């Protein structure tokens, strides 16, 4: 089980980890060790998370979801495979906890009296400027 928060945890069989050779520093070690970790999580088949959270994840992470509906997270920042695995899991936790937060509903407001007056004054000033231009050319 992979704990996300106090109430949500993902089953191990929902997540697939693949390992490959990473880029970057490591010297001769980089050519021999599969330290890059790629985490695949199938959103469609997951039963651990509510549907509205899955929908928010689809919206927020649309560039990280492939055609099969799997969320793909990868890490190759460390030379150690274990640290990269933990980093992928942390990224997944961050994505899910961000999707758990419900967006604040927008309250519609009216423009203030002062802002209406400023808008009208600006329109009047612009109108006068353009009417002055017409008087210059009409002579």
C-alpha cells in the first residue's frame, strides 16, 4: 500500500514501475545502472480514488496522461534507483493531494461606483480627443 494521506492509499497492484538508464551525471556508472524510474498509474481502473478526484487529475495533468488513460511520472534526478522511486511516489502524492482540494467558487461582483465613473470619464476624454482631431482636418 502506498499512503497518500490519512484517508487515501493506493494498492501496489495499481502502480507499475519501470526502470531504465538515466541521462546526466554518473560517469561510467550511468551506462551500467538502470536508475531512471517511470511510474505508470491507470486512472480508469483505479478504485482507491473517487471519480471527481480522477476528473480533476485528468484536467490538471492532461500532458502527463497517455492515450490509454495512464498517468506517467518519471524521475532521474538522483543516481540511486531507490531515491528516484521515492521521488516518483512523492510526485504522485503531490498530484493527488492537489486534486483533492476543491477549487474556490467565484462570486460574481458588480463594478463599484467609482470604477464606473472612471470608465465614463475615460470615454469622454477619448471622445473629446477624437473630436478635436476631426475639427483640425475639417478646416
